[in-house]
C-alpha cells in the first residue's frame, strides 16, 4: 500500500518512493527507543498527529519503507527509524523523521553526504551539534539537525517565515528529548590520565585523576 497525502509529499522531498510499513498505529511515547522522541498531540500547541506512524527497527523494515534509498542510511550505521505526520492551525501539515545512526560520527557523515545536503540552506547556530534550514523545495521548509547519533528532519508544507516557527518548535522539542534520554555522548567522553604522586617514605603511592 503506497503512502498518500501529505506524508507522501514529505518523504518525496526527503527521499523518493516511499511505502507504508504494514504496522498498526500506536502512541510513540509507549513504544520506546526512537519512537519516544516523536512529539505527541499538542506537545507543540495546536499540533496533533494526523496519520499512522512509520517505524523501522532493522534494515529489512527500512527497505520496505524507503524503496531503493535505505542503503544510504544503512551504510552510515542505521539502527532504527520513526516518522510521524502532524496537522496544525489552518490545516498546515508537518512531518518529522528521526533516524538513529548509532554514533555521532555516523550521523555527521550522513548529514554531510551530498545526497542529503540541500542545494540551498541556512545554518542554525543553536540547535543540536549541527543544524540547517533546507530552503531547496518550492513549497516547504525543512529543519535538519544531528545530535548524539540521531539525524532528524522536520518538514513543514508552507514556505513562509511564519511557518518556520512551528518547525523550529518541533525540532527543539526533539532535541531536548534526545538530550534527556541520551545523557552520555561517546564523543564527549574523555579518557583519564592518572598521575602517580609519591607520599612519605614507607607509604604506598597515591593516584590522582587528571582530565
């Protein structure tokens, strides 16, 4: 069964040739993992989920969702995926796509890949580890960012400055949730150097930790 409506448009912008995963609708917050990062109804005021979510917890499921394009994500360490569409004020449509790429390096390599990099973009300084506004599509804006191994895309089907506000609100909410649920970042961990300090004669050595 092929995806219809706004979600198809969003994924057509994101990739190409999308089909629904044959899975029942469920509340993201009850699913755990990447699903728990997807906003629920009215977490961004006025915005509610409008269709079943898309999810993939392995490569085979991702290939069923993204016809012919999953290899790009698999090559960059794909672990899981979640996607959800939303409807907001004045009937505006928005989609969220979250890819867990396992490590910050994998996510960054995917973010910088020519196939995911927009031809027209604007950098965002205060979101995630790297973030940008995708200005390439004619009738929509995209907000893309990476954080702690996650590659996130938010697409809103209205190319006005006002429409960027809810898109940024979704992106910041997801960013905060990633920070909360994934407090330790391998990229931020530093190894320790121990310095040996001799004590008075007859005593054992004392170890002090130096970062």
